[in-house]
C-alpha cells in the first residue's frame, strides 16, 4: 500500500473534488485517479461513486469506514516519524504543567543532573490538557499530567503518584477570610478568577458550577497561576485551586469545599503506550518514579 495514495484519499474525502486534490498536491488529476483506483482494487471495493447528473462525488460506506482507519494510519506515521527523529537526536521532550512543575520538579533535578540528563531535556510548560494532547500526537516523550479523576486513556500509560484536594482561595480582606469551609451553593454569584481551558482546574471549576446549578461569573482568565493568586489577594475575585499550589507567602486563605463527590487533582507520570523508550528516556522515567 502506498502512503501517498492514502494521503490523496484523505484529501479527497474532505474536498470531494479530484481537481482540487491534484492542485493541493501539485500533481496531475490522473495521478489522483490512479491512486484511488489502486486502493479500491486492493480492498476489492468502491470508495467513491461519481454522480454525473448532479456533478458530485459520493463517499460509499466502505469509503467512510476506510477513512476512519486511514486517519489513524496517518496519525501513527506522524508520531513514528517524530519519535524516530528525536531518538536519533537523543532529545527528551518533557511536558511539565506549571503547578506540578513548581512543586514536584525541583527535587528531581539533582538526580537528573548527576546522570547527565538535565541538558537533554526540552521542557514544555503548558496546561495538563494541552500536554495530554501533545503526548497523544507524539509531540512529547514523557509528561507529568494533572487530571480531575484517575486518567483512563487507552493510548497512554499512566502512573498516579499523588493527589491533592481542591480549595476555594480568597484574599485576606474577603468576607470569607475566616471561614473553614463553604458549600457549593454559597459560591453562586461569586466573581471567579480562572486559569484558561488548557488547565484541568478550569474543568473542575465548571464541574463545581454544574453541581451547584449556577452559571460561572468569570471576571478574568490567565495561564499564569502567580498572576491569578495576586488578583485573588487583591480581592478582585476568588478562585478554585489545588492545595499544592497554595503557599504561606501568597497572602491567601484556603477554604474546604463541602461536597462529597467533588473531584480531586490527580497527578500522573504518562507516556504514549506505543512509544519506544530510549535508554535516556527510560532513565528519566526511573528517576521520576524514585524522586516524586
């Protein structure tokens, strides 16, 4: 099977036009026609039917079925190409969400340095949701991921190493500055400062609103947790944060949430299930397991 034929097929599914596909790949239209013919002969079926009266291209059921597989084939080839390139370059692309990185990465660095691995790391500091997508796309080799529930992703191998409860944080001048706990119902109408959608904290905040049957009033979003905490300290709004992100010098008061089924911030080591770990990547994984 010719990989280029699959690329042409996928593009034809999208455009429904042989001429456009040929133009997009800078080849002749007969090249596209022959590619589709080869695929159909190989599978002994028809993927497309030309409706001459309406001048349109109809995708058959078998064509739709093959498209589901062909998308996966091309994605796997993309991942393989990237991983082979990184293996040749001895690079280790490591996903490290800011909150997890601040708390858990410093104790790991001395051991990485002693093993000569720190310089081989390319650290991507983004939210867990974004890092998770990068892992699945083959853009990361290993990552530390946060999730609101234990990760269950068939294409990832995950190892949970810690959990941390969520807290409501308020400034010292807030009326709740002496409260020990708060019900979800009491959070209705409050002004919230949130991280953006690539952070699992944002999903936990939306879960809280669903449990309380109210619409969130988000007055500011930021991907910088230090800015978020500074805004809360200035009493611009309140926020939902995991306990490990709150430090004594933040000038914030943390309040328990009165809800039995509220999610917990889970932290995991993760890598792609079909990713071959190089010797250096395996050493990094072993150090992470031992040090965090």
